[in-house]
C-alpha cells in the first residue's frame, strides 16, 4: 500500500504561496531576453509566458473560485478558465514579476481574510 500523502495544512500552503514570487524573481530577474523568451518548441511556453499565466490565474481564477465554493458550495459550476488569457499582459519580464508579486500578495491576504479552518 502506498504511503498516505501528508495532511493539508493551510499555514504551510500559505508559506509556499508567499515565497513563490521571490523564487521566480531570483530565477528570472535580469536574465537576457533570449532566456526569458526561450521555449522547448511548438506548443510550449517561455518563462515570461509562464509568469504571465500565473498573473492571469491570480487575477481571474483561484481566489474567485474559492469565493464561489464558500458562497455556493457545489451548486454553481466554475466559470471556464482561459488558459491563453495571459497573452494580453505586458511583455516585460520585470513588470510581470512585479505584477505577480503584487497579485499573489493580494490573493494571500484574501485567503487569510476568509479565515478558513
């Protein structure tokens, strides 16, 4: 029998969520455009596109979905998530990293305000 996964602990999840922008900043900040725009081929995303996708998800997906769950349970289906919605965001990696850090901080604050147990 495979081992049971560890129990979900909100405080541990928040610690990871809070650190993600800084980790991405450390990995991507100041890199040449050739590195931030590189992909692994057709149908793959560059590091800049991944950060843009994370920004889009922060703004439109996970906190709105959490609010739906808290307000309506399973009664209302989620709005579809546009996986390509990040395409309209700025192209500058530094601006995207800053926007992701701000959006994540807002999301973590909103999650804490929900006082989940």
